[in-house]
C-alpha cells in the first residue's frame, strides 16, 4: 500500500521492477548497507586488536559528507510506504524550501 502524492497508485509491474532479490546485499540495492558497512569498519578500527582511530575518523567524515548530500537533496511529494496490513513502515516528506539552483 502506498500513500502520498500522486494519489494514483503505481502500476504493480513498475513497482515490482524496483525490487531485486539476490544472495548478497549490495550498495546499489540496499541504501542502508553502505552506512552499516562503514559503521562496522569504524567499530573494527576502534577495537583493541586494530586500534586505528584515524580510520574511524575517516569513516565519520565520509558519513558526514553523505548526510550533507542527502540533506541538500530536493524531495518531491510526501510518500508513506506501508505493509500488507496498512501499517506505515517508512516515509519521505516534502522539503519546504525551494530546490537548489
């Protein structure tokens, strides 16, 4: 179930084309995968076995750059994706400022 703008639901075939199944997670298919990998790298860098805080700082800097890029993105409309029972699971809200020039 999809709520938001536009009010017409997407075509099932088009929506199904956005889902990919595979044996491995990839950055292209799972947006949350890259931050999780970076968090793992930072945690390992701070472990007593590796003890390399420079790597952990670099991970934080890359995460910071990523969040700045996402924060400046122009999102159109408000969309809430729900499960089969209609429970909201994730959403994207419209930005109130004008898109960047």
